[in-house]
C-alpha cells in the first residue's frame, strides 16, 4: 500500500528539471531582441521625459491626477482605463486567433526579462555546455565568483527595474534624490524592493515555470485557436523518418536536438503543438541553422497553420477574426473620438448638508460647493451661472481662477425670491465655462429646495 502511494505521488508531482536554453541566431531572434530594445527604451526612458515642465508620464495617486503627455486624467476618467483594458484584451484575442502566441513569444514582460537575464547569464557563465559543466562542478572560487557576478548583475537590474516602476508613481527626479541619500519613504522602499524581487525571481529563477504553471493565458489560449491560426509546426512529412545526414530513406530531420535545446520551455515541437509552447520561434532559428549547414531547404520547423500542413487553404478573414477586428475598431474609434472631444473641465456639485435651505430677507437661499477641475496645462478663469427658476441668481462673485491641472472647491450661494417659487424641490442647472474660451463649458444638474 505504501509503495502504491509513492507511485501516486511520483505521477502527480514532478521535480523541476533545469533548462539550459541554447543561444540561436536568426531572423526571429533578431525580432525578439528588437522588441526587447523597444520595450525597455520605452519603459526605462518613459519616466525621464518632460512635458510642459513636468514629468510626461506620471500616475500621481497621492494627488489623484494622472499625466500622460499633454493629457491630464482625474478619478472621474476611470472609464478610459476600463476602455484601455477592454481594447488590450480584444487585441490579445485578435492576435491570438490570427497568429497564435506572438505576445508571449516576443513582447510579454516575462519573455523580455527572461531573455535579458539569459543574455547576462551567457556573458558571465558561457554558452549552454559551459553552464551545464559549471553547475556539475563542485564548489570552487571560480564558480563562486561567476555565480556571484551573475546574481549581482541580476539583482542590480531588478532593483533598477523596481526603481523605474515606482518612478511612474512618484516623480522620478525626487525619487533619485531619495535614492542617493537612502531616504526612501516606506511606500517607495517597499515597492522598489517588491517589484525588484518579483523581477529577479520570475526572470532569474522561475522562468518557464511562470509560463507553464502560473500564467492563465497558456490555459485558455486553445479556446481561441482553430485550424487557421498561425502556429509553430514541424513538417512531419518532410522530416520523418529521422536519421543521420546521408542515411538512405531518411527524412530531413537528423535528430540533432537543436530545436529542443533552443526551446526556453524545454519541449520538443516535433511532438506537436503543446500548451507550453510560447511561440518564440527559437526552434525555427535553430533548425534553419542546421538546414543551412546541410544545404537543405529551410522551413522544416516553421510558422504555419494546421490547414496548410494538411494541404488545405488557410482562411485569414474568418468569422472570429472579423468579429474581433470589428469590435476592436469600433471601441478604439469611439475612445479616440471621446478623447478628442473631451472638454478639459470637470465640475462636481455638492449640496451643503449643514443648511438645506434658509430665508434671507425676502429670498430663499441654498448653499452649494462646486469642485471645479481644470484639466488643461494653463491657468484659467471660469464663470459660474445658474438656471432653472425665474429670477434665480448667484450671490457674490461669479468668477473663479483655477491653477493648471488643479482643482478648487468653490462655495456658491444661490437665491430666489420667496414669492416667486413654491415650496418643494426644484430642478436647477449650473453652468461653468472658461472666460477666454466659451467652448470649454460644463453643465451639471442639481436641486433647489424651498421649505
């Protein structure tokens, strides 16, 4: 009985087998590194850009303002974040349905940072065979030095990544001054270390485990695949039976194992499509190198579709692709139009609950607080008006000045002649508009109470 339980445990749990990906060169490796450079220049350089004397991209949670180039967003603009997430999800669905896991293989942060960390590892410890030999060696000063240098470089890059991440939420120049004096606040210090630790752990240690076991995308991607989806395929008709180069009756596959050695998740693509495949095309580059040496045509392993491998015609414009494209285009166009037509002014009307209504001489007065938010990059003067009842008026100054990208709470006293209005609740409307540009105007409804 005990032996049966042990067998059951062996079948359910597998000790991780360390993977030593082989470095390959080719057009797809070039594309991967091009995206590494593009994404990291944008990520690391973004917080250092300036716009109108401020940080160009800053999510100032403390002051509840988000700056993206010339746009200023407030918590009331949360709908744009929702639309952005919907667009991102639809784009992922569309690209997956049409071209498989291109996101995973070329642009996913896990893939990008794993590629960077593996490059550091190759520079310090050597190629695949050198790394395997080093890990099999016993303790030695050389091994300690190489391992220490590698992990030191990983940790430095991870901490800089965490620092940059926090720089999107705290002005990065202030953050840099704090870093030089080691005077991080508790919030900044925690997130620099946490994000740095996550980068170090995911890209340095867990690597393919994140893609295989932690990422949910690998689990539901098959629901978006069909026989016309572009995937990495092995041409079995051409490659089988496997044999050494020059063997009589053998296919083009010489069973060199380069495709397996190059795979960052350690799978054999010749066994067919597997959920562990992230579509990075490292196996294609490796196989093409071997075919070049053997003077045989490239493409034994290639991007193709199931229908193409079966000799059938591949349909690019099929229902799911058309539906995803139409929805994505409509939402993107609507979001772009909304941003273009967005009025750079926001107003919230709050009634004064301390005094619902009071009589002042022959008039009835209600008090309101108007929160006026200037979302432009220049100081503006606004005029406040009220409509909805006959002879309704604002007592006191009707103009207010608001600083650039700032908000101001303005108390407003609204009065109506007592004999001109019946007791009860009456609908009114506040209008706030810029003095220098009447196109910048907002209307907000409220109620006027007469007792």
